[in-house]
C-alpha cells in the first residue's frame, strides 16, 4: 500500500536522531516506571502469543521490543531514526531492527500476529494516520492485535525542545478515544480494550487502545 509521506518527515527524523542519546540515558522506554501501561502491554503479549511474528513500529532504542522478546514473542523493531536503531543494535544485538518510517512499511497481507505502535504514531498528521492504520490492519492475521499508546487530548502541540532540552522540530498530535476508534473501525479492526491514564512523561494524559482483526 502506497502511503503519502509526511511533509516534515526529514526534520522529524533529524530531531529524533538528536534526542536519541538523551532518550537512552534517561531510560524513558522502561515499562517498570509505568505499571498501568505495563499491564496493557502484558495483555497484548497474552493476546498475540502463538499468532505469528510481532512488529514494534517506532521501536526507538528497542526497550519495549526486548520486553516483548523476553516474554516469548517473535518480535522485530523498526524506527524512523537511524541513531535510535544504532542504540537498539548495540544494547540488544540478538534482536532484529531496521530503519524505516511507519508510512513506508511494505507489509505482506496476513503476515503478523501483532503490531505495537507505542508512543510512536503521534507525530503522524491526521490525514496520514488512517492509511497507516489500514496498512497495519491488512498485515494482521485474523485474530491479530494492534496496540497503540499515545497522548490523549485535543489539538496538537508544536515541540521545539524535548528529552532534556534538546532542540527538536515536530508536532505532537493529541487524540481522543472516539477519534481513534473511528479510524480503527474504518480500517477494518474491532474494539478490544481501552486504557486511560491521567498522567504521562509528556505532561498530558496517556491513552492506550487495543484493536483486533476479525477472525
């Protein structure tokens, strides 16, 4: 499926390259710091185990990818930032990681048991995310699950610094649950679970949704 490339893709990639070292040093991907979010990921693990390979889209330095692998999933990661992937290869050399954007993934139909977009899709413009979700839905096997973690709210937040004051240029798009469920339903996925958490490291509420391709 051909998906339009975001106009700011290159500057977003460069921004994540700049923050990658600080992100790793701050250990921001560690699920141990967020018990409610960890519960959601554990539920995803149980739901997709045995269904096929899992893809962590926007894996960053691979912390959550490794968490899934430790729980028995066949998982690989992909991230927009080459520097993030360098860290992933260094820390988890036994796992598979590649550089790539969510908008350029060539995913075979019915090839994945699960897809995780863990705080990695919020930079996608609102007119581009629907096509990405359709691509994900087609790639899932019947019964396969997609889990998305993102920032909850209205509107968007232009970011100029992040992760310790490093200069960045990106937009954080906020989502309300009903908006995401509408997009997921249009992509052909059915509702499974929803979790709302009052706070996050970004200072706005966290939202996790889990959807499934119909059997």
